[in-house]
């Protein structure tokens, strides 16, 4: 059972990412003016609560980039309100690109995670555990529309919410039991593990026998470069996510608390 679940989940995550990149199911609530203004514009009538399809993430990035290029044209006179609009759209574009990177990375990770399970590679635990951990946040973020729609469209909203909630529980469950799927039977490509262990032992023995300032210098430079990369690729995007996308950041904190 654990093996089947471990092999099925990568395909579920792969389909989830492709769907979100291609199109986005969204619930239009008449009480929410932001979600209904597109449907109501020029119609002169009030529409019933309904599900609809919006542009996918890739199409949204193209549209937002086009809008940014038009707003940044030199022919448009400078204005304080225009600058605020450009700043807001640039933040939206940054958030969309971050999500596109996450989805693209999850697609790559889904394929490689399944291959490690199929070939019983010794490192299957690390890849699949990373897949489960990273997938929790996008799945929880997708829960907002089904949960909002339960009161208006109970059948579709309840089914979608239950599916995403069960998927979240499965990801958390497999996060802890993935190491028991093959236990000690996964030994494919074990030669790389042996080589890695041998290199680590040689490095430890060499470093213990003699101490030189050259390795220490390289170690210091490596730490500095890692800190710069970590700050620009992780800390700054997380800060912008917390500042401009408080709902998604709250879901991230809640998921980390459960872990």
C-alpha cells in the first residue's frame, strides 16, 4: 500500500502543477466585487455564484509583463498614481514568477522522484521527502477557492476541498513513512554512495592530519557565497511573500508548525 501511494503521489503533484500552470479554476462570488467585476462589467445584471476558468500562471505572467512594458513606455507622462500602479504590478509579477519557479521545480522533482522509486535508487527517500514537503504549500493555497464556494455550490466545493485536504494529509503521512517503503532493499546506484562515503572519509582523515589556511579560506568564501545566494533566493522572496501575500504566508507558517 505504501509503495502504491508513493508511486501515485508524484503523478498527482505533476498533474496539479500542469493544471495550475495552464488554467486556474476559480469561484466567482457575487458578494466579492473583485472576483465578479470581470463578469459584471457592461452586463448590467447580477450573476449567480458559479465556477469558472481563468488564465493559467504562464498566461498571467505574459499578460502582466505586457502591461508592465506598456506602463513603462516613455511616452506615458510620469505620475505618482501611475508609479504606485507600476510598483503594485511589479510585486504581482514577482509573486507569479516565484510560483512558476515552484511549479517548475515540482514538475522536475515529481518525475525524478518517481524514477527513483521505479529503479529503487538508494536516495529515493530524500527526493520523495523533498517533493512532499514542498508540495504542501501550493496544495493548501489551492484550498481557498473550494472552501469559499461550499456555501454557494456545496457539492463541487465539498468534493474539491475534501480532495485537497486528503492530499495534504497523504503528503504529511508519506513524509514520515517514505523511508519504510523499500527499507534496505533499495540499493540501486549504491556505487555512488560508496564513492561519496570514501571521499568523505579521505577528506576527514586529511583534514585531521594537517591544518592549512587555504581550506579555511575556501570554507569562509563558500559560507559567504552561500549566505548571499540564500539571502537573495530565499530570505528576500519570503519577506516579499509575507509583505504582499499574507494569506499564503500564513498557510506556510501553519504547515511548518504541523511538521
